[in-house]
């Protein structure tokens, strides 16, 4: 069995995200609170996600994960 990899260039996409450091053990609680905060922020601005939620892991240190998570949005949201 072979694995096929493909590179695709994507257009730039605005997103609303949180980046922080946490342990893998705390990740479920961090995601729950963070995604709720993001949803509340979008609701206050009457904005809708432009796609599925995402998470990016910048390292794999389970005791000190550098993670970013959020949603793509159709336009940049201002305060």
C-alpha cells in the first residue's frame, strides 16, 4: 500500500482563532471554553463561520502543546 500526498495552494482565508500553550490533558477543557468564547464573539457581531472548525498543532510536546483553534470567517471581524 502506498500513500499519496498532494500539495494544494489555497486562497487566503480570514479566521477567528485562539493560540495558546496547554497540556494534552487540559486540551478538552481548553477547546470547550475557547470554542464557546469564539462562538459568543461571533454571535455578538452577527457573524457566521465560513467553514468547519479547525485546530493546528505547532508542536507535539504533550505537556506543553502550542495549539491554535478556531473557525474560518467570511470577512475580518473588527472590535
